C-alpha cells in the first residue's frame, strides 16, 4: 500500500511539536524533505484527513488533556479556519470591499476604475476607451481587477463560496503565495480571453478564476493524487455541466443577464494547463 500525503509545509516551519503529538497519540506517520518542503505521510487516506484536521487545531502540538482522539477529530472553529487559510480569506475580504465600493456594480463612477477598460456614459450607452490607452496611462491593475467586481448579491455569494472551497485546498497543499499567484494568473488570462472573444464590454467576477482553480485541482489530482484535491463527489460534473449550459445561451435567453463564457473557458483551460505542469512535477518528485 502506498503512503498518503497528509501535510506539506515549508522547510522553515517547525513541525516538532505536531510530530510529538502524533507520536503520543500513536498515529503511524513519517516525515520526508522534498526540495523546499517537508512532507508528512500516513498509511491511509482516511487517516490523512484526520491528521490535517488535527493540524488545523494544534499546529504546534498540545498537552494530553487538550487533544481529542484523532479517530474522532472535532471540526476546527471558524477563526482557526481563517488563520489556516489567511490568503483565501484576504482575497475574499478584498472582494467584499470592492462589492461595497461599487455597490455591487450599481455605482458606475466607482466601477469604471476597476473595469478592464475605462469607459464613460453618454445617454443610455457605455463608451469604452481603447484598452492600450489605459495601460499606457499606467493603469496595469485593470488586467486583473475585474475578478473582484460582482453584479448582485447572488453573483457575489456563489463565487465567494466556491473560492472559499477551492482556495483553501490549494493554500493547504501549496501555500498562500501559490494560491495568490494562481488566482492572479487565472484572473489575467480569463480577462484577456473575455476581451479577445467578447470585445469591449462590462464584465467581472471570480468565475474565471474559479474555473481555473477547478481545472488545476482536477488535472493535478489525476496525475498526483492528494487528499487536498479530492473534491466532493459530483462537484466537477456539476461545474462542467453549468459551463455547458452557459455556453448554450440558455441563461441569456431566459433574461438572467449575460455570462462571460470566454472568461470561464479561458480560466478552465489555463487551470488545466497549470495542473498538468504542477501534477507532473509532483509525480516526478514522488
């Protein structure tokens, strides 16, 4: 039986307290070093999930009286989850602040500073400035800032929930700055795809990034299985079916608003490509 990876932490992090806790609880494990990380292995996947939940509660170890039986771990509290996934939380906090700043897309005066292209309103129409004009003026943030824009509370709530689900997995497996780098990369590529195929338009949201993170977890898991990327059953199929429904034009026809389909597809393709590279490298290291 092949060992299962339970934790992957930076080399500079002191795991001695947590390892001592595992020994005291008689949890079978071993620790190895792989380039810039230390990896904790356990015999089976079910135990890996329990060890990760135990780590969220006691990363530095704990006294005997404070630690429950690892076979029945308690779910970490909300504050503990925020601390363990601080980059995921920071991205979502910024998203909420932008939603408040733009009044969920209703404040065009605020919105025009974050859209892919600057625009002005004349009558009932939006007139977009040339894309390169904004870049020449030094407004490089426009390449990624549309990912923080949301139109309506449902749009914001759904994207935030999915980012919380997928972002925490990648942050736990690869670290905070890998999650940030992937989010910005997928945001950039999905925005470019939407502009390239959709032309000047008002678009935004984390959806392109979410499909990128989904594609990354999907392909990485196929090449180098890890408990962190084992998504709940049916999630992948549901997301792909929703993508096909949006591409069919049904949503537009029913009057629920325009969907940035090119951003979704661009994010998914970019995520699959990144997952292919990351999963292949992880497989080689193993």
